[in-house]
């Protein structure tokens, strides 16, 4: 069955609506997230604060969490995943390893990790480090 471009364009909104209905990820509302209101989850001396996890209005999945990393600690071993991540360093100093290359990052520094790259983060200092992790794309979850 042949369809014209015009007919296909008319079908596009319906296809997008079906995609949105089939998604189990809720669309994130506009909202402020005061840091002091975020509930911390402990993992040993490390603390993890989920902030949000959902989709933009067009279905793009995003998630954000904050981590307080104890001195000398790692949140987990080096790993990789399908989605992209951005690390935003808030306080302290961390060593970020991406595809075998290490970078020492302090407050205000940023690291971007592309899909599939093996990466890890560790706190080599004697004080806590705090950072945010912004996850983008398919398969992301806090």
C-alpha cells in the first residue's frame, strides 16, 4: 500500500501519541527541588539522593541524583551502560576515569560519559565529595 508524504505526515501525531501512551515513564512536571528536602539513602558511609526520574514532554528520558561520597570511597566498580551521564562536581575532589583516562576534578568541574564508555568515580581525598549525576537517554534510571 503506497502512502504519500502528506498522508504519512498526518499519521505522525497519532504515532507519537501511541508512543507516549505505551511508555511507563511519566512526564516530569516543572518543579523546584530544594536540596534539604531530598531524602538521603545510605550505602555505608556514602549517601545517595534521588531528585527526579522521568521523561521530557517529547518522551526523552532523564534522571538526576546527588551523591555524597565518603573519603577514599567509590559508589560502585567501573561500569558502562546505554545512556549518557554528566557528572557535576559540587564539593571536594574526585578522580573520574573514562575509557581508561583519569581526570582529577574539583568544585564546578564537569565530566561527560558517552554511551557504552567504561567509567568510574572515586574520592581519593580525606574529606567527603559531593556531585550530581544527570542521566540521559534510553535505559537511564536513578
